[in-house]
């Protein structure tokens, strides 16, 4: 169940706007929880399939180790330079590890769509290249918050 956004209703994106925004953006910021409880934030490319955010992470990264220990995460995707252009989406929930780690291209039906989306968006390819260093995380958000400051001018 996705939690509804309560504050900022005037500037929140519609579900269609969230889908379009996440489909066009490339980079997100992933927040994980360190062993001592401190947050750790890192940038990563992603794919959005309309229901889940797919993260292709290096398996020897701090992010991967932290998510193996504690799978809670929050992700922010944002855009805009000037205040009136700022827009973004925050998604939070629990990471699920999908496919082999590291990913070598073994058949995995659940990864067919995210790999096609990711390869097209980030590499301009129809098939996902595998380097034996990355693997997939799926975030099906428990909560989504969004903002689009461009809507402030329309109020």
C-alpha cells in the first residue's frame, strides 16, 4: 500500500506526472542506513516500470552492503535549477534483490522489462550489457511524495 502525500497538495504531481517524470530522468540519489545508524547517500542510474524503481548497483559498493544488512531505503529523483523550476519525487520502502549477484545475464523473466528500459534509457541499446559487477535492486515504494514548483506560478 502506498501512503498518500498529505502536505504540499497544491504542488504535488499527479500519478501520470510522476510516471512521466520518472521515465525521463536518469539519475537518482539513494539513501541507505549505515551500520552505526547514519544515513549514506549515493547517486545511481535507475529505470521506472510504472510500479517499481529498478536500481543497478555495483555489488561491491557500500550501498549494496548496507542494503544487505538493512534493506530500508529512500530515493530522490529531482530536476530544476531555479526555485520556480524545482520538481521531484521521493520514494521509500524496502529493497528487494532480484536476479543473480553479480548479474551475468542468466535468464530471469522478472528482469526482462527493467533491463530493456534501463538499456534504452541509459545506453541507447535494446539489450542490457552485463559486466559481472552490478546487480538489480527493486524498490516498490511504500510511500511516494512529489513536488513541482512550476505549479506555484499557476496558483
